[in-house]
C-alpha cells in the first residue's frame, strides 16, 4: 500500500512539472542570415525568348524536320538499326550509337550497342548540349579520314555524311605496281555498300583503283570543290516549289522521288540550278537527269559484260569466288572487278562524279582486253 501511495505521489509531481514547463509564446524572428551565392545564369534566348524556342518554334519547325526525315532512306531502309546495328563492327554505321562512338573515339569496329537505333537527330547534330541554336552543330565538324589509305577528306557540311558513306578496305588490297596474280576469296569482293564519299573525293587509290589508260582522271563540277559543293548541296536542297512534298529535299535527303520505270520520277531542281542554270523547271530537270542516267548505264553495262564474259562475275553482279574456290586473276583484272563494284555500290549511275567515273570504266575495260 505504501508503494502504491509513493507511486501516485511521483506521478502527481511529474504532471505538475509538465504543466509548469509548457512552452511559452513564440519569440520575435531573428535577423536574416547572409545572402547565398548567385545561381548559374540561364541560357539567353533570341530577343528574350526561351532557349527551347530556338529549335521548338511555334511554326512547328521540329515537326517538319521529323516528317521529312521519316521519308529518308536512313529510316525507311532495312539496313539501319535492328540486325545490322546489333553486329560488332557493322554497328559503326548501321546504328546511331555506333556512329557516335566512332566519332567520339576515332576507332572503327566498335562493339554493337544494346538496342541499336537507326540514324536520328542525335546521329548528326549536337542535340541538347547547350539548349541553344548551337545544338544544330554537326557531330562531325572537321575532315574525315577515309578507311582506305587514311586519305583525309574535307567535305564541309558533308563530313557527317562521309563518316559512314565511304569504302571499307577489301581483301586483297591491290598493289598496281606488281604483276603478280591475286586470289579473291569472296563473292562480295568490293568496297561494301557506301563509297559515295570516295567517289566525290575522286582521289587515286583512296576508293577505286586508277588504272593506266587512254582517258585521264578528272573530277566533275559535282566534286571539284567538295568543301562547298557536297552531299548537302544536292540532297538537302530546299523543297520550295515542289508542292510541299515531305519526301523531297531538305531532311528527307532525297534528290528525287518516284520510279524511273513507270516514269513517275521527279528530281528536285533546287539542288541543281546553282550550276545547271538553263533548266527551267522540275520536268526539264528530270528529263535531263534521265538522259544522262541512260547513257551512264550503258557504260556500266559495257564493263559488266566484259567481266561476265571473262567469267569473273555472275549475271546479278556477284563475283565468282569463294574461300573454297578462289578466283585467281592478275592485279589489273582484280582492280577492274573492284572498280565495277565501286561504281555499282555508289548507286548514283555515275552522277556523283561523272568525269572520274567514266575514266574508271574506260580504263578498266582497256585493262581487261
């Protein structure tokens, strides 16, 4: 009983102390602390507009570019991303991440990225680096070394294009100074699928092989000054006056749309009139290119027929060679085979550099005779 009374006494004292110690009224606010350091300045816009607006303008600038790009072969072609982009070495050019990695490191044959993407804004432009108009700067700003003989090509705004649109080294590498025979062991012998940069450069043995012959090697005006007249001059010319076709010019990269076979082909004259000043409209331009194309295809067929008659290529253009049944030919004949594949893979029917291409054909035919 005494213990219980003692406990009650202690509790009574604690309650009394709690009431006595209850917090009083809030005191006056103390003086302000010292000012903190200034934050980082925001990015200045143009005439006071926000940085984002420089690209994402109210006229739906980005949406126009995206709609054009959706018609580009970089998107519609089955060669970008997916299977080819997921292969080591191939991803250098067949995926956006692979191409960016080659640019960053200067090293080819990169391992394939996870989830390879097709070419997109980030492939060619420095997107979201400064959140200003500088983001339109190219990922490839200076001259590009070719994978064949390390030739340094400067094609201005086209440098981002020739980073990938160039020959890969083919085996065997030929020495035109020797008369020894060479052994070709692949039906795919040639420069692979994208030697457009080498064709425009028109430089001996940094693409095709310049065989001796009656025709001299000279570049056409398409390739005379590649730093100013380059890939973008023709492939990204304004689409104004073409009926607003999203698949023609600018970010579509298409010089023409439609098919030659059904005569629906339309050439964007805007990429041509700086030099071809007398051509009045798109219909005249299409007719002009068609005439040149037909003549050039006959020259290509002449070289192809000569190679076929010698048993070097099939009717479809594949080289008659394999690791189990090599094609053993002279160095000069191997060079003629390579030149034919080079011209075929350029895919312009000689139009990228007509004068140079015609010399390759003529001298290759002479070497086979």
